C-alpha cells in the first residue's frame, strides 16, 4: 500500500509566515498527482514535506497508512527528482545511481543488476562511466530519474523536473515520465509544476494551490480533481482563470431573474442571456461574473438567436490552424475568442460571437462557482 | 554633432585603453621585481664565499659557482630540521583540515542557535596577533610537559590556522547546492554521511587552498618554533639559520643557503598548486 494521505497540513516559516494552510488530500495507490499553482503557493514546500526534508508544522502525513511526520527522509521509501537534477558531481553516472542502494547496504551484485536495468530502460547504458558534467541537460535528467527508479521507492516525487529543459525536450521527457510511471505503477507519484500543460497532460489528479490572501482566507487548496474536472467544472474563479490558455473571459453581470430552468443575466452592455445555473439563494439584482472560455466562442451572424456577444474587434492574431480575436470587453478587460484559422475578422469592425450556455460559468461576488443545473454541487 | 560626440567619446576610450595598456605592464613588472629580486639576491649570495661577500657589492654576480655553503648546510643538522619540519607540517595540516572542514560544514549547513555568533567569534580570531599569545602559550606548553618535544608546535600551529581555514571552507561549502545535501539525505545519509560522502569530496579545491595556504605559513614559521623548542633535535628548518649565527659574527652566505633550501619546496608547491590557491580564494566571488 503506497497511498498518501494529508490531513490538515500546515506549514509556517518563522513565527507567522504561513505558506501552507489546511491541506487535506488523498493520493491513491499508483496515482499520478500533480501539485499546480502560481509562484509562492507552496507546492514545492508541500512536496518537500512529503519527502521529509521539510518539517510539518501541524497536521498529519501518512504514507501507506503509516504516520510519517517524525520519520526521517531516508526511511520514508520515497525518491525525489530535483529541478536542478542534484547529481553528485564527483561521482560517475553509475555511482550516482548506485549511491542510494550502497547507503542501504544492498548486495553489490544486486546493485549492479538494478543500475544496469534502470540504465537500459532510460537508454543510459553508454553513459554509465561518464561524469555528470559531461552530460547534456536531458541526459542529466534521465540520470536523476534513474537514480530514483533503482531504489524501487513507494513514492516518486518530482520537483519541476522539466523546467531546465528546452521546449522540445520537455515534451519528450513529459511523455517519458508518464510512460515510466505506468511501468512502475505500484508507486504513487507527486509532480510539482507551474505549467498547466504539463499538469493537464500527465495528471490523474490535479491539486491546484493558491497563494497570498486567498490562501490565508480559504486555505491552500483551490480545487482537487481530474484535469477535466478542473477545466470543465472549476469550483471558483481562481481555478477558472488559472487553467486554460488564453485564460477564461470574465464579464460582469447582474441577476435579472431566477427560474427552474436557470438564471437570466444582464450584462453591463445591456444584453440578457439565460444560463443553466441555480441561484443558491442569491437575490435578484446581485452582481455576478459570467465566465466563457475563448475556445467555447464561435463567430455567428448578428441576428442569430443563439447566446451572443457583439463587440468591436481590437486585434487579430493568426496562427494558421486557429486565430485569437481580441475584442473590447465591457470594462477595461479584453475578450479573447479562439476561432478557426479561416475565420477572417478585421480590426475595429464589430464581430458577433456565440456560445453554448452549457459551456458558461457563473461566479458569485466571492468568486465561488454557482451550481450548474443537473450537475453535482461543487464546493470550494 | 552626433559624429563629434562619437569621435570625442572614442578618443577618450582609446586614451583610457592606452593608459591601461601601459600602466598594467609597468605595474606588473614592478611587482615582478619586488617578488623576484630578493630571491635572486639570496640565491646569488648563497653561491658566494663569506670572504667574497665582504669585498664585493651585494648585487655583484658570484666570481665562481661555490657550492661549499650547500655542502656545509647539508652536512650539518639540515636533515634533522627538515624531518622535524615535515613531521610538524604534515600532522598540523591533517588536523587543520579535519577540524576546519567539520566546523565549516556545521557553520555552512547546520541550523543551531549560536551558529552566527560562534562563526563571528572564530573569524574575529583572525585579527589576534600571535605575538601577544606567545607567553601564555609558552607557559601552557611547559605546564603540560610538551615544551621542547616534537609535539610542542602542533597545538599552536593548528589553533592559529583554524580561524582563516574555517572562514575559507565555510564560504566554500556555502556554495555547494542545498539540493545535493537533500538528495544525500533522501539516499539515506545522516548528517555525518552528508559531510563525509558529499561535502568533503566536493570541497577538494577549498581543502587544497587551506592546505597550501597554511603549509606556506607553517613551513616558514619562526617565532613559535624559537620559543617552544630549544634542542636542535626538535627544531624546524627556519631555526637552522641559528647554526650559522654566532654571538659576534654571522655566516651570511650560509644563512642565505639555508633560506634558499628552505624556500625550494614552497616554490615547487606553489608552481603546481597556484591555480588551486587562486580558485579557492575566489570561490563564491563569481556566479558559477
């Protein structure tokens, strides 16, 4: 059993600098969990607490149902891949990979077998006698992963392992790490990144963390769920804004009326539209925020009966396959629509964009998502 | 207008570069003279007879290559002094490296309450002139029964070398990435394991610096050797000059022969180790 459980985890540096607040999380056996969030949200700190190289200020950390708060790093059966690789510069690739096993007093023949097996999986065989300084970034990263694999840990921890690699190598290594995790699926993995693409591509489960005053007010965890959960059903505005590129469009609106079929919203520009959300007791006239992802908007004619917004085009960016159309928002914000590459829009002309109300999101004044009709209520 | 400004600034720049091109070689030659002329003087004089030093100018070349002084020195107590010097030096350097590297690791990496004050206190030890410690050290050495023994010099040598050695190694170890320490802990190393298997091997250049820097100082050390030993059997090389220094006369060429022979190992060591000394001294000054 290598499940990981975090209960009310807190981390404070010094007397009052809180970086982690109220983290409750369960990572199942063999699950690939990604900690995602902006800089300073404490995702690396949380990972280091699981690793045992950072103390847990309060709360309980369990790995395989055993309390780990007081267990030293070496005895937690975890292996970590660092952002800077952290290869020992005075040891060859072989020695780097064998070091942990030698510390554990594993038999010499067994060490040799395991190192060579891992080297073969990672195509490091010809590099075993080289020193780390004679390796490229990608090769060093593979050695760092190899060093983790040979120990057959219960938990793999990755601290932004791809951020020092170039774009092409990142994509390659991303697939490689996912492949390796499936191969060693007895072990759970926690992967820290600030890159939402990595998180979406690799995760079974994403833990989106927040920083600053929101963290102090609501706790560190903004939402936990599968990548598609977070993308399609963000529980608050922060999650909606963080995931997706370009980010979600937000339009201020007020509640005109509430029926069984949903809410009628009036935008600041005067347009009204019906969306399938419950009011959760919010009174008519209250200000809410309507969210629509750029990829959920499409060009329509000006007299279409669909939900639509008509705004002057500010700028168009063409990428061949698709284009980004920037339109004037209702306030200082710009609306962005991701449209097909063969859609021609001209700057300063008005453009009408339609959208399916099912793809909209509505957030209350606190930034909490209103419940969608027909969907399970999501909580903060 | 703009071309005038450009040409004016380029004239100023070329003037500065001319100054730099002339000044740097002149200063370099001056420093070369300051460092090599005394050595040339000492070597030349060691090849003269005592009589010759009285009748010729100090800077005149020897009339013939006279190795009598070298024979006299080598046939005297030189080898005993050399053996004592090597013994004291090796033991002192080993102790300095062991103690200072452990202390440096603690100051650079371990979190404990008195880390900064203790480090400050040790660094402050660098400004204490050794001469004011002479009498207490002499009394202490005599009281513990080490006066005029092969071990008399080791304690004071190690103690006086520790502040600068700890300072150099602490700065060096602070440059070693924290992730290596964390990786070693995850690999199963305890605090001593991290020090012994990761920090010590990675501190090679710093340890060499400390060894060479202190080695040069201790090889030439005179005052403690003079105060704490009295029998020729336990004296070190710098005291060999006393063999040629009488109450009323001194054999200058023989004394300078001792100086030349004493300097030779240092010159060889520096020739091979200068890169490491400079590297160690510069550690942390530049982003790697």
